[in-house]
């Protein structure tokens, strides 16, 4: 049952009336990762590609929640088949979540069970810091669930980050899903100061509170609710960077094992659907990095 669940589209991954655009896509999973890579560029990758993002695209593209809307933006800039590599200036200006969601959409279209996962990667800096990141997780008939990072599916990008692994088989000690990051911190196997959107000296978005937010996102993603990373709901009292109160720590101590290791589909579904703190409501608060906070009603 769980594989069938992940082989079908979510509201977020469904190309909808643009499904015909998928007709010529290959079935190979690595090729689909490369196609998603060639359609998108990360907000922070302008210098790597010798490109300056127009301000409107930098500010607004990554506020796009749904794949059908991402496709509309891409087609408006270049109506070529999706399998054709886009010029940098014609790409969707997104973040890691957008690479992973589009790749996940392609995989689900081919019948491959896939989901996206929120966690922390250590391969974007040689310092040991674990950066907030989202990857694809897909089902391999021989090996089970594997992690893939479509953002790395370009040799130029892979070389830039000196990633010494196959982007279609990211080692699980190089990307920790949020629940595993939480457990490592709580068990004193890792320093909370090494997990976040950035290191502590660069701002407040790091540590236990930030990791707890990622646990909520990851549980939602396991339930095919693939929101923006700055959509917030549930238990989020306190300022960014401030310590979590002990009852909150105890709450996430109970949640983290459910979204760690070999995830129980039934347990993840039960927790998400029955817990009012964790379940994504119809309206969320979006803290858009460039555009500021707003209330957004999801489809």
C-alpha cells in the first residue's frame, strides 16, 4: 500500500493539465534527475553559472508551491520539450525543494514510488556544518529507499561542491533526515550549532528549534504534503534561535523516531493525521525570504 501511495501524485507534484508535457520524458531515474537539474537554477547559483538573476525571478519563482505552476513558468520562458536543457537565463530560479519536487513528480509519473525528504547535508562546506536541504527519496526494487540529490546532477555543480558520491545514491551519513539530526543532537552525538540554514555567526536560523521545524516539514512530506520550506504551522512559539522549552523537546523526542531510519508508513500517517500540532492546516503562515510573511490557503 505504501509504495502505491508514493507512486501517485500529490496536489503539489501533479502536472495536471500539463501532463502531456511528460510524454517524451525518459524512464531512467538518473536522466530524470539531470532533466530537473537542467530546467532549474538555485537562487544561490548565479555566480557558479556566471549569471545574475533578475530580481523578480529571484524573489518570486521559489514562492511557487505546485509543479503545474513551475511548469507554466518554464514553458512561458522556453516552450521547448522538457527534456531539452534550458539556457541559464530561461530556468526557474528555485531552491533545493524545487529540484527534489520536480524530480519526484517525474518519477511518480513513471510509476516509481518517490517522496521528498527534509534534512541536513554536510557536503556544501568542508567545515562539518550540516546545511538545511531537501532531496528526493525513491524506491529501488533491489535496495529499497535510496536518496538522490538532483541539484547535484550536473558535473559542474558536483565538482563545485566536491561531492565524492553518486548523486543518485547519497550516503545516509552525508544527508541526515531531520529526525535523525534531532536524535544526534539530543544524544550528544552532534553539536546543534552545526545544523541549520547557516552557521550561528550568520543569523538565528540554526540549532534545535530549526531542526524541530524541519521535523514537521519532513513528516508532512512523508504524507505527500510538500509545502514551501518557509511555510509554518503548529508548535512554533519563541523567536528563531531561542532555546526550545523542555516540553517541546520531549514532544520532538517522541516524533523524531517516527521519521527516522526505516520509516513506518502507518506510523507516519497516523501521527500526521491525528496530531493537531503536526498536521498541515488549510492555511499556513508563509515567511517568504524576500516578500515577507503572509497567510496562504493551500489547494
